């Protein structure tokens, strides 16, 4: 079941990275940015969906979090 995560509950720097680190299949380019974002979990994985800032196409990216030591 899809569970929505309030973007305002995560640190601003992390939120900014999520919104800018994107891929648009329509533009075939990375890091164009996402508008109308929706952060959610599904099947134990975290995703960010929204629309490409450039062309408006629907974009969905899996968020992969890595521990940095």
C-alpha cells in the first residue's frame, strides 16, 4: 500500500537534493528538477514522483539511501 510522506518532515537539504536529483525519460536528461512532488513508500521502497520542470512529463524516481561513513 502506498504511504505518502510529508516532504516538510525531512531536512531541507535532503528535500532539495530529492527535488533536483531527477531523471526525465521524455527529455532524456538528468537533474532537471521536479514540480508537484509526492514522496511515498511502496513495498518497502521510497519513491519521489512529480512532473519534470522542463517538459511537464510525469517522473518517478526511487530514492536509494546510503550510509556515509
